[in-house]
């Protein structure tokens, strides 16, 4: 089962709670680029990881969010967490595209299917929120608004069939340290009600918005500016933006041909970067 990359098409920081957590307003979409989760029956819980970025996960599978998701779901169901989980880790770790959160959400969906249970949507969402702020939105696997610290999820208008190219410098960037550098004044929510009818219309709407974390992330990892510049130089890229707290950046394209052409160009010019092209789900 695909665990799709999460993209923050825009992200405004709109305030800060008393406990220090920042409040956001964001439009999230998902790409057909991601990790892969497979589950099978087993007497005990196990997690095996492979793929390009498996080595960046750490040695103890019990510290992985997938493991915590499996244990939490089993506890909710009053059963033993017996399952063999296989993770193909294709997305960079700590990269602003929700890899770990999407993995956990996908594991929840896959385990419900494996164990033959239908948990009420609100209970599954509550369980996901306890695992992490982004896990709830990753359950939706569709365009959604995020509010609060990320736990408030609402359906967004349907988006046109856009294509994307993703770029990451293969360097992790911790979310906490990026948010820690954010200072007031804060921005405002910027949701729209009408569904954009075309990819250029979507790009124009997004151009009126921004990712408020970009400047602080770029101060900590200057290569973000290089990636945005390289993306903007590619033919067919209508909009460039950093996703989440970085460091992954994306280019929005009208069709998959343009996205793949941009991806090929970026791979040739910057072979050390991770580059992937695909479509929004």
C-alpha cells in the first residue's frame, strides 16, 4: 500500500499556543510518490525496512512511528499486535513531506484491513492524532485543510490533476528547530472556497500564499534556496515552494511530461540530490 508524500501547498503560521506549539493554516495534497507498506499475519509484531533511505531510520524498529501505530491500534481493539510489517523507505527522512506520518497512517489502514476490522472514522482519527500532528491528515490521502497544530483536518476543494517534481538535498532538517526560529508577527489563514478549474489557476492561487517556514529553514540550510532557484529555471514549472518545515521543495507543473523533464534536468545538474517526478493524487 502506498504511503504517499504529503505536500504543503501553502503553510501560514497564524499564532502560537501557551505551550509553545505554533498554530498553522495549510493546504495539503498528496503525490503518487512515496513509501510502500505491506503487512501479513504473524504471531508477533515485527518491522523490516528496506529501500534507499532505510538506513536513516535508526536501528531500533520499536522507535519507529509505524510500530507505535500498530501497538496503539491493537490496544484500541483489545488484541495482540501480531503482524509482520514490511516498509520500503523511498522518501528521505526528516524532509518536510510527512514520510513518517504517512507511513504510520498507511500502517493503520493496512492493519485494519489485515485484521478485518472497521474502526469508526472518528476513533481512527483520534488515534492518529495521538501519534503525531500530521498523522490525521495522512489518513485522508486527499486534498485537505490543516489547522490548529495540524490536528484539525477538513476536506478542501477538489484540485486539478497537477504534476509535481520533488527535490531534496539528502540532508535531514528537524521540524522543531525550524519552528523554534519563527517569531511574530504571524500570518493569517488564507483558505479559498471555490475549486480551481485548472493547474495554472491553482498555481495563481498558491502564488498569493506562501510557506512561512521557508526563510528560517533556508537560514539553517542554505541549499533550500539553490533548490528553489533550480526548480524555477525548469521549463513547465509554474510554481516553486518548500514543503512543510523542509528541506524538500517542489515544482508544480501542468502535466507529467513537464514534471519528468524537470526531474531529468535536475538529476543531471545535481546528481547528489534526491529527485522524483509524479502527480498529485
